[in-house]
C-alpha cells in the first residue's frame, strides 16, 4: 500500500533538524505555486495591464474555490485523529507549532506571507484577491495535521486512546463527615444539583451505601442515562465510581477525597472521562472542568446550607 504523501517521513525522524526527511514537501510546492500564479496574474492587472484583468479575477476565484477541499481535508483528518485520541487545537492545526521543523515553517509561512502581500497590493483593482490566502492557510492546516502531537516514532494512527483527566478542589465550611454524608446521599442529588434529574440506587453494600446507582442527567437538551459502580475501599477518606453503562460515554472514573482543613474540609474531585462521539480535545477538557466546577460549588452550597 502506498504511503500517504502528507504523512511520509513523519515517523522515525526528528523533524526539527531541517533534514531531507521533512514530510509533506508536495504541500510546499502547491503553496508556492499558487502564490506564483496569483502574483503573475494579479500584479500586472494592478499595474494597469488590461490584458490581465480577466485572468486575475478568474485566478483569484479559482484559488479561493480550491481552498474549500483543502480546509475540508484538514478538518476531516483532525476529526478522525480526535476520535482516535489525539488532541487537536488551533495552535497545532494552523500554526504549525510543536515539532514542526524550521524548514517547514519557512516554506509554509513564507508562502502565506507573500500571498498576503500580493492580496494587499492588488486589492484596489481586484478585491477578490483577499480570499486567496485562505488556500495557503488551509495548506498549513493540512500539512500540520500528521505532525500535531505525534510522539517521536509513532504515527497518529498508532496512538492509544486515553480518557481526559482533570482535578479540581474546593474548601467547604463543614466537617469531612458532613461532606461525605451529602456526597454519598445519591437519592438527594436532584434536590441540589442542576443537571441530575433522577437517581435510582440499584444495589447497596452491606452498610447500606449505594453500590450501583443509575442517574439521569440533563445535557444538550436530552436526558442521558448512566449507571455507576461505587467503591468505598478508602472510606471515609474518599470514595470512587466508574461507569458501568451509559449514553454517549465510553468510560468515566471519578473520585471524591475529603481532608480536614482548619475548621472545614478540603474536597478534591478527580474525573477521567472518554466520550463516545468525536470531539476536539480542548472541548472535552472544558466540559470536564465545567462538570467538576459545578459539582463542587453545588456540594459546597448544600453542605454549608444544612
């Protein structure tokens, strides 16, 4: 099977050394060629050579239209890689950051910079020219995809998918025992949490604590069901839970820890979640932070109001 030309050379070489193993050289050629075509038609037209007017407009529109499949391809690869566990951000998609070699940066940004200069210099005569740099920017995104967050010697398709992890903490004016009592009273969750609408304790352990609990949570305009197994092996210092089954989730593991802190309690919330639908890494992390922040604030209000 032939090697993907975008990925060729991405693995097994250090792309920061400026060697001949820099991947995606064909993208450099396309980028510079498009800028050259833009310049040789647009500049004469801007200088008053009437014979180039039609060619300049046709070229700029053609190059802009050509940017559509490039952008679609760049975002398509990003979605696939996010689904496989990569973490794609704007800086790694369109800024060629991380392990991008100096040669690649010069080629990509040089073409984009020249395109911007030509667009600015010919805008009065041919306003359509301002759209052309979209092609060079899209080519940066297409080139950067295989490079973004790829460990040395590992291709993006070989990455392992791990859950996104986050940790947050809060001080609550209440004893660890009081915090524990509220946090483990699952059936009261709908009374003091915004998102949890219904709770059913399916199984209990020998001490009457919820061992398997079903929750229905309001999210994205839907009612999502999930079932969790609870672990009290570190009680009363902490308890943990893990996903047994649920909508839109592949895995979820969480833990509450309670530590005396002066006249109150320091509560630590750990969460590791892996969603079942493709989602950019930064969105998953933001969602985890929002979940944790709301949960801790609601727990604090509940304990301190009792």
